[in-house]
C-alpha cells in the first residue's frame, strides 16, 4: 500500500510470512509506482513489467529476461520498518531507539485529514504531546497518533483502550470522524481569512 | 528559451466523423484551440488569438499545427488499401506526458502483467531480440521482427499464437503498429496511436485502426482497442517522473527496452522535448 | 565496448561508472576522448546489453552515435 | 439473458461481474457508447427512454437500473448474494444499494469527465466522491469492528457489487484511494472471490497465482 515519509512516497507491503517492508515508491526500471504492484510469497513485484524485489530491496527476477540472475546492485531503496503493537513504523536513517509503545492501547483505524496539526488541536481543545493527542469525547478517551504529511494534511491513527468493546470502538471511530470534520472546517476557515 | 521544435508538427485534434458546425474546444501544447466544420464543409481550426491554423483531414482525424508544417502529414499507405476496415476508436484523456503515451505503446514486455490473458500471459514473459533502426530517408524509428506470445492477439484470434509486430514512429507523438493478421497471412493489421499534446503532462489519445477483418462487428473492434488502452491508463498516470526522461540515469533499460531507447534517442537528436525531462532526478 | 559520438568526457565518464556500478559490472575505461570512449566490461550478456542501452542514451549533454562491442581476447582482472 | 453492454462502463461491469459470480451466462450485446453514442440512438431509446446503459433483457422483462439487475441475477441463480438473512442485513443491503447511486453521480461523473471528456464541474464531483468514499470507509471500519468483512455481513452481497466498481475506478476520475485502508482490504477481498472478473482499469490480482517456475515456458 502507498504511504508517505519525510523521504518521499513509500510502498509499504507485507509478505506472505507476515514481514513488513518499505520501499521507495518507484521501480528502478522505468519509474512505475511499486505501491501498485503485487506481493507473491516474500517478494513485491512491479505491476508494469513484473520485476520482483526481495524485502532487502534487491531485484530477484526480470521476466523479460528470465535467464538472467539479476545482480545484487539492481535494487530499490528501502526504509527500516518496525512492527510495534499493531502500528507499522518506518524510519528515515538509523534511529537510536525503537518506536514508542502504547501500553494498554489498541489501534482502531487510520484516517487522513485535510488539515494541519494546529487545526486539529484547535478542534480537540487540547495539545498533542510527542505526536499523541489525548482527546476526550462524551467521557470516552480516544488517542490520536499524528503523522503530518506537509502543512495541510495529517495522517491520524486512532487508538482506543484495548479493553473497549465493539460498541465503544464504533463510538470512538465516529468521534474521530466528527473531530476530523471540525478540524477541516477550522483549516478551511483559516484559508478563507 | 529554446524554440519548441515540435511546434511545426501535425497533431490530431478531433475525429473527422464528429466534426460539426458547433465544434470542439480543445488545446494544443497549452494553447486553447477551436475545431469546427466551416461553411465550406472543410475543417476549420483556430488558435488562441483567433488565427487560422493549418488543417488537414486524414486517417479518420482532423489534424492541425500551431506552427508552419514543413512536410505533409506522414503517409500510411495501408490506409488506402482496398478491403481494410477503418476503425475510429475515439478519445481517451490521460494525465501523462504525450511522449510517455507513445513510449508505452512501443513496449511489449508489459503485456503479461497489464493486458493479462489478452496480449500476454505468464509464464510467456521473455522478450526475444528484435531489430531497431532509424530509417534516415523517412526519418522514422522502426522496430521489426518483434515477436511475443499472445493468448488472444486480436478480436478475431482464437487461442494463443506467437504474434509478430513492427513498430513505426513517424512523428514524436504518433506511432503505428503493424501486427500479424490471422485471417490474412502475409498482410499486416494497422493499429495506430495518435496523441494530441494538451500540455506537457496531459494528452488526448486517439487510437485508430485499419484492419482486415470482415467478421467482427465494428463495436467489438472498438471495445477491444479501448480495453487495451484503458488498461494502460493507470500505468501511465503513475510513472515517476511525469515527464519522459531523456537521461536514463534513474532507470535501468534492458535489451527489451530497445525501442524505447531508440525512440528517446530520436527525440533527443531532434530536440523533440515537449513532455520530456532532460536531466535525471 | 567502444562508444562513439560527441561528448564531454568529464561528465560522461562518471555517468558510465555510476551506471556500471548499478548493474554490478566490473569495468575499466581504457580510452577516453571527446569522440571515443573504450571500456572493458565483464559480466553476463544481458547485463552488458543493459550497459549498452543506458550508455546509448546517456546524459542530456552527450550524443552517442554508435556503440560497438567486441569480445576481450585476454582475461584481465 | 441479454445485456446491452459497454466495456468501459462500471455500471455495465456490475451486471457482468454479478453474472460471473453467480454463474449466469450472459448474451452480451456491445453498444458503441463512445465514440458512437449508440445508447442515444433509436433502437436503444425505444428499449430504454432514459438513454442509459446497461439494459438487461430476459424475456419480456427489461431492466435499466443496475441495482435491479444485481438483485435479479442473484435471485435467479445465487440467492445467498441477496443478503436477507436478518432484518438488519437486508436493510444494510438496501442502504448500500441506494448509496451506490451517489458513487455513480460523483466518482462516475468525475471519471467520465477526466477520461472521456464529458462536461461537469470536476472539483465539485471529486469533492462529492471524497465525501462518499469517507462514508464507505467509516462503514467498513464499523463492519470490521463487528467482525464482518463485507458491507452487509461477513459474506459478500449485491451491495458490495453495487459499490465496488466506481470505488475501484475512483483514480480514473482523479480521486485517490490512498487514504482508505479499509476500502483497500474490502476491495482485495472482492477481487479474490471465486469467479471474479476484471474490467479495464482494474488489474488482475497476480498475487493469486504462484510465480512461474523458470524453464517452464
């Protein structure tokens, strides 16, 4: 699936054995987005000409030239991936520590809002701390893990108490929808002014 | 700024059969133009400032130019051959460089993945060597002896066959494909891709065909070609960068990409760079 | 491999080296002039084809007229 | 059963897809929608005064609404696709069948504008399409929380087939599907169904076939 990172667009994928990997979203052959590709076993293949790549980024197969064993140097740029408590993290460069853990919380859904973090904070009436916004709605707590995509767009991962029942989870999802709407209204108003 | 050397070329701007007095508002390389049938019955094309543009009607389409064409439109002798059915496929808009649309048309290695079970299928993915040349007299790119296994080569084809192709690029945004014609061995079906450059990253594509096929209903022929082209559309809109790179420093062309490389070389030699990226990034 | 054409060797040579490295090819440039570059390359035919494809297009300030290939007689590192 | 069909029309594709999934063989009558505008010609206007396709003909029954075609095909050959086990499920099916018309009016019109140059206010159409996709995403998230993979239950129904084509082809109209992970999972679940067929713009799920073994060409 496509994702964004400070290093540019990313093709994020999970192999059959369950391992996640992140590639620069551009096939080195002719520039097709790899996020449109397909996963077979432990490889990701480009939809255009079927060039397939291992998780480490090295090309394994060029279907137009089936006799060739591609050298290790034909490769796509990779990013480090950590799978932590149901949240996939990618890092640009080599971070000193692993991603944060959110004990007692479970990821519910991810959503994109057409607003920056400032507008979201204004709508929620509270500030984010280290990328996590603690939002209480109708006496229920919802945690929003925020990843900015430029100034005017934010990827927001909704987390809930891991003991929540389905009704509570649905209510949390609806609360996040409503908050998104309010934040986008504020962002639009800001542009109008 | 260097002069756009593509300005003097001919470009398709409308289907001839759909020309009426009301006309069609469109664009050519960023300039708004209007195409309509004049009072004398001929096609009339006017540029953004109201000036009359050169016009001709050929191969089912109205052609025009923003500049001063030094040559008549390229010849397709097969178009006048008796017994062929001429197929207006219509228009499909694509958010991509006009040059990328042509390059993709010249490519066979994508058939098994993009036109699965129609023009290609795994495991028949190998591209055998073929020949590419620039024909100096005509100043055209030609690829010949191109062979590829096809599960369903044409609407009239049943079962898989190895199909032979020839590709010809007579103008920077036009390509002609000659393809084995199952009902008439020895003859070639003609399938063209005429591309109207609206902007460097936006084009209207007008496929057109001249086929030996008396059996298949016309609508089936149109649908077959529309199917193929629309399968390519999502590829074309998702290649990075949007413009066609003339420096392959960020790419890895292989022997199977020989036609693409020859096409890009020919563009580079002529300075046909509208829709091209000059420095790899 | 002999590359004939018109080029600024200063910009083309690093480009050639980068492309060869991307293909994992061992290459040694023997002759480098404004109209002729000769290099020895060893590797599978498909990869040498790829090298030829890339070089025949080259960077924008380079025009490659022709590329000739001949087998290398004696083995060199 | 005869389907008046245009290969690039997502509404026609709904009928073709449902027939394929239900194992019904259709007699396809191709219509030159573009460039010929045959759907506005006398023969088809006589059959469907609304001037739209698809049209499904079975004996003296003539259907011109794709949702009705889905229900008819399912009722005849694959009633499990009707999704009417419980009152809630039956209602959800109707809810999404009605909703699917908003997808046609927004994403479908944006696609016609961007691809086949039909008139329309593209910004408004794309905005309405995005609103509809967000509703679908939210609906699928809630279904997922309930432990159900499809729109009305844990089994696919005519509602899924009614919504799938215009959603899958949203990028044709310049509307990205990147922000909708639940839609992505749902779309893959539909594309992986036994008997699934594609239409131009929806690529084959090559994942479903193993990699060819070298030398077996």
